[in-house]
């Protein structure tokens, strides 16, 4: 539009260019956020005058819908005006509306009807919206103007993508494909022309075939709208005779075929990989292409050609990556053959010196894409593997055809090499089928693991299966349960419940039809439901364990089974049954999850640290190997955070990393590292590979050292805080809430920032006596298993320290009242409890929570109360440490036996985090400077003091202390070395740090200290019998330090 400053980027006082991947709120390759032609018009949140405009023609009198698509993260206003005026003689505006207000009805992504007000989306942020209103327009020419308007608070910068004026008066902007606002309409209106030419020296006419992958559902693998492809002659006249995107006639030697308008088959917000081949008539479909040329143009004539490519003799096909903005020189320049792109990226990566050798022990996986397909083909091994080696990957691509394995091994012998046992298969739950696949392919020495699935949990129990029902009853008998104890008349009514629902209970015969709406009757099923969940976990584990045994019996114990457990959706509230119990009971032999942290509204990237710690808990019982999807996708993640996530995960005992889809945006779906702008991310992968190669001899045998502080993971609380309905039941205003998990995360962040290392422990761990290994325990969540409560009580009496937050441990595993810890904590009954309802996410809801109260502390400071507030009676011998404004106790402590309990009626973790959060629209992805990708460090010191006081009073000190804020460490121990992972979370606030001092306590004498980025040292500044002081000359995003003993 006229008036957009093309040389200025991001929001400013005027209208400027917003670049996808750099300036937008939502800089992502996947989901419901995107920008057509990779650009948006942006201006700041203020109301100063600024306008942009474009002229257009209305073909006929009528009523039209004026749609505008823009970014609309929740809880903010983005007010802008849309005005339409006739061109020619001055006259009044025929349309004048304000768009972008919170309460206006909008068509959001993933919705097929208008939604009024803020959209709740439990995955976090996927908030592109289109807003539209009717306008009566007469035939003629008009000017449409976008203007800044008074923008009521809370207000955000405007980011506007596209305008559609249509005679389709639908109440949603894309009636043919409602999933994405305006995407379908933009695509149908897209025009890009391809013309194919047969060289003069050709021996016969050629016939063209083509295919094209899209990067957005629902047409990932085949182009939609082939039927919309039109054909034109050299004069631009439309031709008839084409069918389903193909022209039936051959192209004679020295001639050109018609122009194909392939625009409607392309997405307008991402690149389009095309695979084109030319064959003689009746050729075999998989035969190599004959030579041909292809011209790409913006109109069906030779003058509009912007790029020409040639399929050379011997090429299987011509693979081209076409950019969506061919009207710009940048888009033309980045439209290249995929072979060119792979070669260019390989050369650029190889110019970067490696930090260390290609790893020989730590496996680095990742899809890297082929030239003419998503896999690696025998005749493309050289190009494919050269790019993988340049990135630093040292494994087979996933699902590699066994027939190609010898060619890859031969290539590797002459180059950097790969870890031979690294072939994997995604995804199957048929171990016999995969065993046969491995043996038939002769790849027994190369096969490493089978993935059972992606983002899955354990399989469910079928209540209609009589054998499963009888097994469930036997399970209950072994637990000492009876029908009467479950509130049922007899064993015939005892069946596993898939959900705590009256309808479900009636359908399977647990309740009579008349009882399905009886609240008391349904509540009485809670104990049955709790056991049903435990049985499901046991049976699911048994099912996967049998598959694991079958695979290993066939292929040996060096082969593993696994599944990507996911974690991000929703709330980073990991399922203990999958993350912990599955590995504790050996359902699978390789623990695996993912770190899609950059696309969620989290307070800290330490959420990846917590998530990996969950998985470490499960892996710890049998020293199960761990790997992580370390997600590099760009636009989305940035190189700094990618390196930090890798090092955080190594600190939690993860060894192998999988970069999932590290491929350029070629034969990939919605996950990739875009060739255009993605080179820094690929360089970061190479950096991580060099780090792994430098330290793997010490890191691989090392294990995360036991911590003195534990964080309780309460499966009982996870179940009942969603009322037994699962995390999907959490929605605005619901009794179901993630508030306890959010508090758990925020306490974790506070402790980690203070230098403490933390081990997660489960309720079963407590009951099994594992608390004897810890000095302090933090407890969140209103439910606690009775066996765990008894164990915690005994542990505190023997000298342990427990800190609990609002409402913690007030109910048991059947959601019945629990008082076992009241005496320990110094509390008695609740007198009032305002518990938070619905979803709570740091960068969405928490930003706007008003303080319910504050707790004044004895030093004169105060901790704000957010989310939940509990008023309780104080037990005998308790000491009040802080009071609410009304003078009633809000924080207490009590000596219990040799230990001590602390109880706070608020959620200090929320106060700790909220103080650091800017009130800006939430986003996802982008460069380090974007608010969504910045680690905000202005945490509440009073809340931190409250959280840390139990440790300080007990003289529990961190064993690694850094002299600069925001630097987080972890510590691993091997036979001859101590390894420190060091992550500079202050990078955005304070930049790369110089001369950082690190004190390491309780360590053996150190002979040499060095790191990935300082391999020659010397880092050792001073030492005594049990501690050393290190000085890192510099630290960027992260480093790994090795102390050799």
C-alpha cells in the first residue's frame, strides 16, 4: 500500500514493513499464524495520525464484505480505521469502520464461526484473525485507507496482513477452508505462470508432469486446487483443453508449451517446492527426465519472465523452490533449484570452523531433506550427506531405505563418518513388522530404535473387553479394594472408567440410567476413577513393554523402543504416566520428548530444563538413555535459544539430540529451517555439534549429580485439579485449572535462578523412602496421595524441610479431605479459599491478574498475592512469618520433630514471575529482541526471599554460584571429571558476559579446567580442599565446562 515506509521495519510512529520471522508477534513456520508474501504493514500502539492507502475498482453495484486480516494476540486492542472513498470528485466516505477492538467479532484461525472477544487457545498463541463488515459499493474506482485510531488500553502495535473485498457475504473470511483466515481466498487469487520448453536438439516431443508440496495442512503432500489451474497461449489468451492441472499435448523439439497458472496451487505465505519432469509419450513414471527449460513469470507472456531453469541431462527431475514474493527482487533471487540450495548451504556452513570434531558417541539426528523427495535417494547421497555433515549431523536420516544404507556408509568412510548404529524407524507399533524390515534390509548392525509414535501417551483400556474388565477387578482385589469400598453394590458394576462422567458410567453399566446426573453418585465414583487411571497406566505399560521385549528378542538389546511424548500442549503439564512411570516400569528403553518452548507463552526458557528433568526422573530408575527433540525451526526459534536449550538438556542428563526437521523448506511439511534467512540457525546446529564433539568423552559417561532440593510431582493433584476431566477441560472460568503446575514451574525458575539444582520426586518415591536423599521438598497442588503424605510427615520429623503453597495437600488421591500434613505445616482448617479458576499462563493471563492481597513480611517488604488466596487457622506452636492486609496469617512455619514445615496461603511463584513480565501482547518465535523471545529478569525480590528462606535457614547452599544474574548451571559427575553446563539467560538483557566467576563447592581437586569455547583454558582462578573458583573470559548463549580431576 502507498505510504508504508519500505526501508523501515517493525512498528513505528508511521506505517512500516513487518517481516515474517523478524518483526511480527507470531514468527512461526507452523500453526495458525502467517503473513502473506512474508510481509505485514505495522505501526505502533499509539494514536498519532498515520495513514496508508491503495486504489481499487469495483466491477458492479452491490453489497461487499470488507475483510482485514491482522495479528490479534489476546487481551489487547489493535484499533485501526478502514475508510473507503470514491476516486474522482470529492465525496463522503462510503465506508468507515474501526477494526481491531477486543470485543469485535472476528474469524480466528482453527475456527469455523465468528468469535466475539478474546479467543482462548490452550496451546498458547495462534491468533491470526480476520474482521469483516458489509459495505454497499457502486461500480467504479475507490481508495481504501488504513489509519491509526485512538487505541484503548491494553493496547498493542498493529500488524496488518491483507485486505479482501468480496461479494461473498459469508460470516467467515474463508468459507471454503475456514481453518485459516483469508488463506484460501489469497491462494485462489494467486497467479504465477510456468512455461515449459523442449530444447531444439531433442529427439521427440516431451510431456510434462509436476508435483508440489505445501507447508500447510491439509495439502502437505499433493497440491490442492489442481482443477483451478488455467492455461494461456503466448499472447495471454486463455486456452481450453487442460485437465486437473495437466496439459495433454506434447511439446515439440524447439517449441514451448502453454503457460500454466500454478498460482492457486501455492500457499502465498511460504515457499513452494516443485518437482517437474519431462518424458516421451508412454514413458515409465519413474524414469529419469529428459532435458527441458522452464520459465516462471508474473503474467502469461515472455516480458513478465522473472526466472528460468534448466533440467540438465541425467537429472531425475527438476526440483525448484519458488518463493511467494516474486514481485520483489529478493523473492526472485531466492528462487533456486533445490540442488543449488543444498550446495550453497553446505559451502556456507563449511566456512565456519568447528568447535570440536564430529561426535562419535553423542548422536545428533535430524531430517535434512532430499533433492527430489523428503528422503535420501541412492543417486543423491553425496549432496544429501554433505549437507548433513556440514550441519554436524552424524546419523542416518530417519526411515532411511535400507537399500540406500550401503551408499551412505561408503560415503561416510571417505568423509567425516557417522555413528553406524543410528538407523531409526518412525512410527510403528508392530515390532515384528519392523524386525522383518530390518532383517530383510540387512541393517541389523545399523538399526538403533523404533518409535511407537509422535506426541502420544499410553494406550487406553477398553471397558467392553471382558478380559480387560476381569483384569481390572483382579487389579483392585490386589489393592485390597471391594465393591462396597468403591460405593458400588457388587463386582458386576466394577468396570474401568475412561472418564469421570455420568454418561460414561451409565453406558458401561457402572451406574443406572437414573444416576447419570446425580452429582453425589458421580462424586462417589472418584475412587473408582482413580483406580481406573492407575490400571490404564499399568496395562498400557505392559502393552508397550511386551512390544519392547519382542523387538529386542528379535534384534538384540542394543536396539531400543521409544516414542516422542510431546509436552507443550497444553501448559507444559507433563503426564507422569508417560514421562516417568513408562520408563520406571520399562515400557520403552529410550526416553524421548521435545522442547517446543519458543512457541508457548512461558515465563522462562527454563521450562525446557523442567521438562527434561521430568524425563530424567523417569529415566533415573534404570539409567535409561535419553534424547530430546531440540527444535531449530526458523522462523520460530533463534540460534541463541537453540544453543541454550541444547545445553539445558545436556545438564539434565540428556545425551542425544534430534533436530527433528533441520531440512530447508523443500520436501517438508510445516516444520523446517527456511533456506531464506535460516543459515544462522543451521550454523547453531553446527556449533552444538562441535560442542558435543569437544566434550562427549566426559559428558556421555557423566550423570547429573543428585540435588539437595526436591520438587514434588503430584499425579493425584494433576488428576483432580482438572476434576478428573483432563487438561482439555481447562478453559476460562472453569473449576479445572493448571494453577498448581504453573506455580510449580515458577518455583522451579526461582530456585534455579538462585543457583539451586532440583530433583523431581513422585508420590511413589516418597512412599518408597527416597526422601532420605534430600534436605528440602517443595509441594504444590491440592491433592496428595495418603501414602506420600505419611512418608513426608515421617521425613520432616526426622529432619527434612517442607515448603507448601496455597491449598496444598488438603485432599487425597480420591479427592477426599486430607489432614496428614496439617500438623507438620503448622496449619489447621481452611476458613476461606479463593482458588484460581481456568487457565493460567505467564504471558497471557498472569500479566493481567490483579493482586488479591499482599503478605507483609517482618522485614517490611511485601509479597503480592495473585491467583489464589487461602485463609487458614494456625495450629499450635506455629510462628507467623507474614500476614495479609487484614492482619490474618498468610505465611507460617513450625518446628516438627527435627525438621520444619513452611506454609504460605498464597502462590509466591506467581509474584516472583509477574514482576518481571512486560505488559505486551504475547507472541511466539522470532529474534532474541522480540518480547516473546526475551528472558525478563526483573523478578520480585520479596517473593524470592520467601521461596528461598527455608533453604537459607537450613543452611542449604547452592553448590555452584555465579557472580552474574541470570546465569544458570547444572552439574554432572563422571569418574574423572565434573561437567558444568552454563546457560546465560541474561543474554538479551546484559549481552555476552566477560570474566564471569563461578564458584564450585564440594568438588574434588581439579587438575585442569576448560570449556567448549575456551578449550585451552586456563579457567582455574583459585582452589581449596573442597571448592574451586573459575573465571570464564567470555560467555555468549551457553558453554560447557569440564573440570578434570
